[in-house]
C-alpha cells in the first residue's frame, strides 16, 4: 500500500511527557513523516545527536518552537539575543523554520505591541536568512492577547508580511487559533503560499483550559476537513502537524496519542484512503 503519511507531522508538545528520543521513535512508528521539536525538550548540546536520531528514523524536523516574545521586558535586547540562539539551534537541528510566538500586549496598547512585534521580526530576519532559517509568525486566538501574542488574526499576519515583505518570513497557521474567524476564507486566499506550516488541534466543548485544553483532530467542533481542504486550495504544500496541548493526553502513553493523532489526520486529509481495519 502506498504510504499516505508524507504530509502529516507531529508537534512534540502533543506528547509533552515523553523524552525527545522516545518522541522521535514514537512518531516514526505511528507513520509521521516530520516532527517539530521544542527548544527546552532538546537539551543543551544535544542538537547533533537529536538531528541524527531523527534522520535515522526517516523523520524530517519541520520546524523548531519557538522564538519571538518581542513585546515583553523593558527592552528588546534579551528577546533579541534569545531569538538569535533559537536560530542557531534550528541550524544545529537541521530545522528549516523557527516558529515565532510574537508576544503579548501587557499594557492594553495593542497598536504599540504590534509595532514592537514588527520591529522585532525585522531585526531578526537578516540573521535568520543568512543562517538559512525561515521565520514563521503564528497568529494566536484573541484570548491570548495579554499573555502570549498581540498578533491575533490571519489578517494581521498578512498585514505584517505585506509591511515587511521578506522572502524568509512566513506564517504558521494553527486551526485552534484561527477557526472562529469570519474572515478566514478571505485571508487564506490572501495568504496563499505564505503559510509555511499548519498546526492542527480541535476546539473542545467546553474548553476547560485555554492553553492546555485543546482536542485531538476530530474530538471537537472545528470543521477540520473543509478547513484543511481550504488551506490546501490556497496553495499550501507543507506539513499538517498535530499540535495538541492537553493535560489529559499526558496520561496516555505517547504511542497511543501518536497513533490516535495519525489516524485522525489521515482520515481528514485522505478520506477516501483505507487504513488497517
Ligand atoms: Zn500552534
């Protein structure tokens, strides 16, 4: 049977309790073709080793999470230095993309926060592009505006890319963050090939934790099949990556979670394909 897993990736936070080596083995065994790793999970000085482990398992490292947070702190120097380190780590891992959580508006000044985000991204792009690393800004759900990101819609992300206009800058699109947006179809068409990676999680009802209450694809109310089809139709050809932050999932073994996630994504992306009974 022809493999149908080449377009489906797994984000490490979905199996957050597993050490990185276990996560890689589990991802490969479940049929994923790529993973995204988190910086704190890789560990200091282990980038070459992890890169080799992924390669041996036939896994691409699609991206590294995360950089950004351009708006926090009294000045941008600390974020700037940490973001350069994140780019260096992406190089060491062979990850072509660094995902940016852009930083919140901590004082209610949304315009000011967006301005700092623009300045921060602009200040990082030359260093990233010289290193061969792309930067992907991830618009968040508006409920995170004061804690994670003042960039809270695909429209704003498109606007930012229009303003900066740099070939190394792209958008990480997360279904959990953008599904509610009445402008989504229009902004998807506007984004086109600017979307470099897609995170997939579902919206549970009720959502008991804003940060860590996401559902595996198919467990919530987002109409994911048409949404993922619309993303494909907009020109996206990259990895659809399950990124489900959920404390209940951590009670499961990583193997069970990875299998559930892969099966759900296969069903969404390839509804006509027949898997194992
Ligand atoms: Zn995400």
